[in-house]
C-alpha cells in the first residue's frame, strides 16, 4: 500500500523567482496520468527586481512658483532617489519653454545620488511650459541607451498640468515606454501619492521570464510524455526532439502569481512487485541578467518525485 508522503516540491532561486508545485501524493504502478499545478511568483526570500532606468521630467515653468509646487516636487525627487539602488539609473529632464536634459542617465550609487540631488536643489522656475518637449526629450534619452538588456524603462512626469506650448497628448512614444504622472493639487496627499507611485515603478520582479519543463536528469525516470500544459495569457513552445515545453510569461510583477497546469503520462513500472519513489518532472526558470545574458536556473528541489505503489 502507498505511504502517505508529500513530495518535496518547488524551489526559490537565488534571484527573483520562486516556483511552488502541487501534485498527486501517489500514483499506481500501471501507466497513468499525473496532474501538477505550478505557481510561479517573485521569491519571498528576496526583494529581487529588474534594474530600472528612470527619466524624471520636471516642470520648472513660472507656474511652479505658486504654492510651493516646485519645492514639493524637489522633495518627491529626493524621496525617489533614496529608494533607488546602485543597479538603477536616473536622468533628469526639465522644461520651461524648451526641454533640457540637465542630468544624463547615471547609476544611483551614493555618488550618483549626491550628484542628482545637487542638480535638483539648484533648479529655479521661470518661463512658459512645454510638456510635449519634455516628454520627447525623455524618450530620446531612453532611445539612446547603449545598455538596455534586462532593464525596465519608465518616464515620470512631475507637473501642474499647465502648458503654454505644444500638446503633450501628441508626443510620439513608438516603443510604448510607460509614462507616470505625479501632479500637484491643493488637496493632494503628496506622501501617499509618491509612495503609490514608487511601488508602481519598482514592480517588475523579472523581465521576459521563461518556465521550462523537461525530463528528469536521471537514467530511469518514469515520465513518458508531457501530455498537456495550460497557462492563461502565456506563449508556449514545445521541442519534441528534446521533450521540453517552454512557457513564456513576459514580465513577472512583484506580488504576481502565474499558474500553470501540467498533465503528465507516466510509464508502467517495470517491476510491479514493490513501491518506490519515482522521478517524473524537472523544472527551471530563465530570465536575462542586467547584461542581457539569459541564464537557466534550476532549483535544488524540483517537483520530480511521486510515490508509485501497488493498488491497496
């Protein structure tokens, strides 16, 4: 009779992703199917995320002199800078009548943070407002990056919404870079708004994430075929020669859980006289590092075992 044993399942890699697996505790010795449910999420053991390239577009037009608006936004930038890490990069673009990149895209080391804060502290408000020019300059900064692999790009617009020149809605954004806005208002809770915004900016745990299912690396595994893999809104690629299935999720967000249902067909056991623990499946995850190099990471405890046993 089968022992009531729960296999050791899933893994959390050394970076950003964990995989939890749940499947049948036991399976008969005859040829049979086993269903496995995988849950892919950012690892709870780490606060890993993708490195960020952020361009802050700051309104320094004359209207920002009123009501301490510019000082509010300077404080917001200081807050954002303190939350960034050395793997992140930040650039500052200002706009009165015309746009000006006052700070290139630089790493947020302690020296980089000091440099940015010095620039921001020295900004003065005057002139008209041209939000469109500011956004277009920010997009040029991101388009001109030499190192982009594995990096998330965002634009943050800080403005009171007043514009004298151009139409910001007509700014061309061919690469679909996300643009966030923090606007000033008399009743605005700036601390709450900046906290919510920062959470949005730092929400990508892993870029271009793959989950790979493959035959266990053992000489006598019990896997016959990966029969079916189901995952909502994810592209699948099957390599029949290698017997692998790759699920391509795209970006994995912090706190997001992606579920995959897998149906496996197991061989009939060669020797039907005794119970044993069978290897049925191996899994790995893959995503590019900050240099764009894609690594395949296999956990130390993949969902590879189930108890094969005679019928009671």
